[in-house]
C-alpha cells in the first residue's frame, strides 16, 4: 500500500451514510449513533499488506485484536489470511472463538498469568515473554510438558519515543520487554538462549501513533542485530524468527493513506536487511493501520445552542466512543464532517463550533471551534478514521449503551449492503448486565 487516497473516501462514505439513513440504521429515536466499517476497504487494505512483503518470505500478519476485537471482524480478517495477536485472556478467548488456529495466534502481554501461559503452551500458541520472571515461570511450566509453541523474548531496543509518550514503547524506561541496553542484559539474554533450546524467537514493538517509520525500523534493526549476535555466539541458528510488532501510524488529517506498507518495508530494508534473506520467519502485529481508515461513526445532532458567542452542537458521539479524542484532543484529533438528515453533505458558510457529546461533563467534546456548516437539530455528523479503537472500545460513562456496528459492502453499481457486526445494546440489556 503506497501513499494514495483512502479506499473509503468522501463519495463512498456519503453513499454508505445515505443508505444507512434510508435503511433505518440511524433512526432519530432508537439509533441516534451508529458505527460503520467499509468491508471493501478492509479487504483491499489486507491485500496491500500481504503484497508489501516479498512472497519468498515466511510472514504471518497477525492482526492486533486490541484494535477491534469484534467477533465478525476477527472472523473476516481470518478469512483474509491473517493471524491474530492477543494481549489479554479476553482477547485470547475471542481469537479462539473466531476460529483462529492456535499456531496463528500470538500471545503478548506484560502481565500473563500462570494459567494463561499454561493454556497457550498446551494449545501451541506462540508466546512472547516479557521479562526475566516470566522466563523463569515458563521454565517451570515446561518441566515435563512438551509444547509446539513458538517461544520468544520481547526486548526493548531503547531507540527512543515518538510524539505521543503514551504510545512509545521503546523508551529507556518503557514497561515493556527486557531493556537491551541496560547493563548486563544483552549478555544474560545470550546465556538464556544458550541454555534453552526451545527459546527461538525475538520480539520487539517500538510504538504506534506518533512514531516515525525510521525509528520503528531502527528498533527492528537492533532486534535483528541481536538475533545475529545470539546465533553467532552460539554457533547455531538458535533464533529462527523475528516478531516485528506493529504500530504503523495512521494519517488522521485527510483521506490519504500515508505512510503505506511499502514505505515501511523500504525502511526495514535499510535498517534490517537481514530480514530479507529468508533466514528468519517473520510476524507482524498491525492493528490500527489495518482498520482505522475504513470506519466512521455517525451521530444525530440533538440540540444546538450558543454560549459566549460560540456555536455548540450536542450529539450522541462523545467520550463513550471517542475516549482518546475527548481526553487527549491534541494527540488524537478526529476529522468531522457535517451532513443533512438524509446523509447528504451539508453545504453553507463554515462556522466555528464545538461538537459535543452526551456525557455529563464539560470536556465531552469531539471537536472544538471546528469550522463546519452551521449544524441544526436532526443533522448528522461523522467522526472519520474510527474503524479501530473507537466504537469497539466502549467507555461506560453515564451508562450509555453500546452503539451498533455495521459492516458495509458496496458493489460495482453503487448498491450498499449492510451486515451487523455488533447489535445495538438496549437499555434493558444494560440493566440486566449491571444489576443482574
């Protein structure tokens, strides 16, 4: 996927939105908020990811379930040839339920329990160990227990952070992995591989949004260099696989898909050329970059007002679905588009206005002073690039119910067909879950 216009651009979004209104998926009373995932775009994006890596390499592209763990989404990605990276007991169970074969599941997490590890080893799931104590725990679990699991160690190459500190996982003091540059650790790791023939992989993950491709690839390069050192000092090919992690950043500024997979692979060729010789099996763990551009949230505007001369539009998309944007607006800004009740793009002079959500606190804003055609009650706003981490990660503030998530497929004639990826949570559902 080279840099190009989004696979779900303005025309296709409006086509999907109009069809959703026509089909009653955005009913003003029953469903004032819904999420949509363009399934054509997902298929094309996954195909581009596979095509970016040379066919001669043994690569498993494992979707990071944290980005969108909805069962129908995971099943669709499995059908497109992806594996699944999981980082909790819940994601582990979701991947198995979605039909991923154990040998196509990768278990990461800095806090795996003994039970979680034992299940992974029994099933043959790939496991990346985070720290020395976890390594010792697996020593105990493997005593007398054969396993087909690919077992590796996550290292922190400590190449530095990006522009969003919370998303940078290769800083000097990151909580993830064994810090490679800390005194003595590199030598201890070589010894760990020497005494454990079942330890055959290395894993790294440098960060995601806000981390540039060069830094990401440099971290992978440091990991590959250490793999070469292990194999050289042991006199055998002990490390046979490299898990590159994920983290390709997403462009939230416009419809362009940039950077693309091809650009990342070129950076890898520069910083980690040994990856391309065929000596290592590879795993990637992309999540946000697979789905973000393919999705949007659509919300009815319920009321409008002015305060201190500022126009304010109050709708149904707020912190419950756009948590990061509300609490960290400078790091996670979202594009907003304005539409008439029919779904057609709204026209008119641009007026700075706040787009507010339904949560009962003053900061529940998805956009501040955003220039948009003046919104009116009944209009729709769309929050773009939200196919990952937004609707699928509901924040239960004010006991607001989970909105429905629909998959949309558009054929060559422009006809749109929908399928339910997650039904709307009713108030009765919510009460039953919370009160029993």
